[in-house]
C-alpha cells in the first residue's frame, strides 16, 4: 500500500512518478502485480493499487478489476483486512475505484 499512496500523492502534487527523486515509483507499483491482476492480499490493498494506477493514467487491467470484484460479498460489501470484518471503509474505497477521475 505504501507504493500506491506514494504514487497517488505524487500525482496529486503534479510530480513525475516515473522519475521521482531518481526512482520510478510507478514501476514499483506495477511490479506488485502477481501476474493475475492481484496487487495485494486484501480488497483495500487491491483498491488502493488500482486507484494509484488510474491516478498515474496507467491502464487498470480487466484482471485487476476481476480480482477486486471477486472479493465482494453477496450483500455488496467488501471485507476489511480480517476475512470476517465488516468494513464500510474498505467498501467505500473499493467503490472509489469506479468513480470518474476529477
């Protein structure tokens, strides 16, 4: 999640995420993909990664969307970090991924 927040923050500050103090932090975020579209071990980590990629105008793959969607519970919520955790913050974060960029 640290790489994602750094990318998101630097994009918001109008910084170059491909050369941020000599480091390509966008590349670090992209490298978190395990090959199946999964960027983290929780819905929160997945949603933050997708938000960071979108903020940097990097395409978010259909596989990444499918991973996040697969973690949605039948009642529409996304679980928090603990599997049985009802977490409205994680649900809001997951939904944020589908909002248009402003």
